[in-house]
C-alpha cells in the first residue's frame, strides 16, 4: 500500500505500469481502492484492549496518539464506506475513549498524560509514557480532533453512543491549553516531567493551525486571540518558481490541519491581507513541490513531473553513501522539505496522495506511476502482481514500514476529495466553529447557519 513504500529513494525516471488494467487508472476505481488499503492499517495495528494504535508496523513499537486520532476519524469513514459495521466502530471508539478518560494523569514520568495532554508515544500494552518522550501539544491536538470527530459522528440515542459523546466532551474540557503557553503568548511544543517545558514554541507556519483552533475553541481553558496573532505574526511569505505563497517546506504541513478543517473559502486576517485562503495556499505549495522536482537543483535521478513529494518521512540513513557519482549524506525519519528544506533524494508518495484535494490535476497523473505499483503489493487488492519498485539490491531504498500518520491523511484526504465527508462532519462541531471565529476566520461556510 502507498505508505508501505512511503519513501522512494532515487526513483527511476520511467515507471510505466503497463501491466495494470486500464480501468484501474481511473479516479473512481483507483482512489477507493487506495483508501481501503490505507484503512487496513488501523485494523491491523490496534490493541483491541485499549484502542491504542501503533506508530509504525514494527513489532514492539509504541503507540502514537496522533495515529489514534486519525484512527478514530477513520472508523467513521470506515462505517460510511462499508469497511466496518457501525457497532464495531462504536465498540472500538468507546474502548479508546474509556482508556484515555481513565488513564493516569499527573506529573509522574510513568503517567499517560498531564493537564489533559498526552505523551507523544505510549506503551501499546499498558498505555504509559514510552521512550522518555514529551507531553506533546500538537499530537494531543490531533488526538482531540479525532475525539471530536467521533462525538459528531455517533449521534444516536443508544447508551454507547451517548457515552462516546460524554467522554469526548470530558476529554476536550480537561485540556489546560493556557498551561501549555508557559508564560508566553505562543503555545509550547511540549513538556517533560524531568525538565519542564520544551524550549521550542509553535512559531512560523506549520501544522499547528488545528492546535491553535482547538485551543481557542475550548469551553474551559482557552488561549486568547493574542496567541493566534503571535503565531500568524511569525509567518514567512515567499515566492518560488513564480508562485507566491505562505511558506512551509514539508508537504505534510500543508495537509495535516486540512484533514479535519475545511479551509476552503474562509479567511483569517493573514490570508485576508493576501487575498487567499489556506486551501489555495496548500494548492500553491503542492505546485511548488512539483516544479522543484522538475527543476531538480540537486540532480537526483528520477525527479520530475510525475515523481515528486518531499515531506517529513522515513529515510535510508543515517549514512553517507556514494550515489550516482556523488557522495551524499542520508538521514532516517526527518522533516524533509522543498524548495528550501533538507532534501536527500527521498520522496514520500503518501504525501502526494494526501495532496489530492488541492491539486488533482498533478496528483492523479502521479497515481499510475507510484500508487498502482504500491497497491500491487497488497495481495488482497490486486493479487500477486509484481511491484514496479522491486529492483536489484542497492539501486534504490524503500521504507520497510507503514506509519499511522501517513496512512491516516491518505485515507481521510481521499475521502474529503471524493465525498467531502470528514470536512462535512467537522463543519458541524460548535467548538471548532467557535475556535475558527475567535481566530478571525470569516466567510464561506462559516456564514451559513
């Protein structure tokens, strides 16, 4: 599946899937198959006893709370598309929310969370903090977005669906967003019981839009508008390849908040001043990525019109290797970006797929060259067809892992593109609407009753 080959290093210039039936190179046939393949991650990598979802499909790896938030939203899509019975989705969701509501909150290094926030990684079995990681503000926000999606979707009067809504409300209300500011306007990246707040704050355009909107919309401990204005005041407006846009190098930054927030046609003060919205900005950033690959300033073989996509992703390092006559340094999981970020020749096809709503005219032509060979590795989808990426050892590197934070955006952004479902679901959430309004967003669907 797509994120199984999440990062293609040194892709060949020509990848022609001539063996695939022509009807599969069709949006209505290809995209639902890809969406279902992405959904399979959340069935395979969950602990049914507590609802925690593994960060990546490696034995012994911890859970990621961001992956849990994506899973909670994905279960709603699964019901809508017939992948999962509603009763099954309700049971999975209830198990997850009960775990987070009952897990230990406190400043103990072995706790699950503190002040309503949760640690970035949790032990899959006992749910405690894993790997001395930080209490993460952004990952808590992604988890919370999934919690609120569940509250919107399960609107029945049965006791289980009522409990889902009650628990979701409790979990959101418990978060002390003010505390995460730590005596400054900007929200902090996180906190550790051993050392206190992390030095970094959410500054500059990044995936934190969903974080600030949730923090503004809190009915209990919200941050003030000044926090949001301080964040947007740190943005960088740039021009690349003749395109003017709000800059961020990694492609995922232009996608992650959009998984839940429908930002089409609504503007805050920053975007109003540039006569733009964040959706169009993401479209421009996607076009810049393709043009960077065509220009290929670092001379990586294979980059081009139908082979692009640089994001935070797994990689073939850390290592220094000779590559096509050039000695290059390579990293493992790192925030790659373009046109000004770190680029070691590693591409993230999943990030291209998640860009579909923004620029389908350049993403869909990518699909036959990247997506179909990836899907060919899924025996239950396309049976045992050979994968185009499998070549002689050493000619390229392919990540051996799937990641929940890759598969989730693929699944949900494809469903946004095909059905507007996650966006439609979240447009009905009063706290998100309130958070957007407090951030200064107006216009479009926000003006509708």
